[in-house]
């Protein structure tokens, strides 16, 4: 099976652990995105005024690529070098989704709020990739998953949630 592993800052060790546990016999490709807009804090690439964000210059693009190569190197070492590694250049969610078109399986980690269960545990890029990936997606928790007590209570207003699907009425 062709497995694509999204190596992202702060969550890549969980992805590598999943690869080691469940994908030892598979053909693994590690990918990291070099996206100058996503890799730097807001305002870093320009001034405070204006509607359009400025274009990332060669310095920012090279720094983003260097950061991605470093992540891939660390992940590859932890896998004992038994994988291909590629830096993808462009908007993170787009380049990861496009790379998944050549894979049977994508392994990625949650990158949002890890203190509770639910949609906030996914960042914007992760949500896009999960919604659009053209292959099976394996989503792992970086660290121990929070307990069920972290799910928010249901709304207690008069409009109770209707069951999905057909009704017998």
C-alpha cells in the first residue's frame, strides 16, 4: 500500500509513531509543506495597512523550505530512513491534498485544540485535507486523547435536534 505521511510541526512524532506501529510493510512517503504564508505569524510578511497580503519573498520561501526539510530529516531519522521524503511548495492544504491523489492512505495528526474532543481539535489546513483527500485518511492524536467528558453538553433549548434520515411520520 502507498502511504503518504503529512509531517507537520509539533505533530509529526505522532504520525511517525503511527507509521511504525501500523505501516511497517508499506511504501511510505513523508511530505512537509513549505508555505511561507502559513509558516510565519500574521504581519511578518508585510505592514499593517492594506487589504492584500504581500507576496512572500525569496528569503521567506527559502526559510519555509529549510524548515520543511528539517522536519523531514527528523522524521526520517526516527523512521530509520525507511521512506521517501518530499518538500511540497505552496499553500499547505492544497499541496497535501494534491499529493494524496497518488496515495492509498494518508496519515496525519490533529493540529488544533488538543485539550478537548470535537471540531476545534482540527486546524484549518487539516479540516480542508480531511474533507478533500481522495484517499483513506488515518487521523491520529498527538499524545493521549482527551476523555469523553470534554465533549460540550447538548443544547437545552426547546428546539431539540431532529434525528437524521427518514422519519416514520
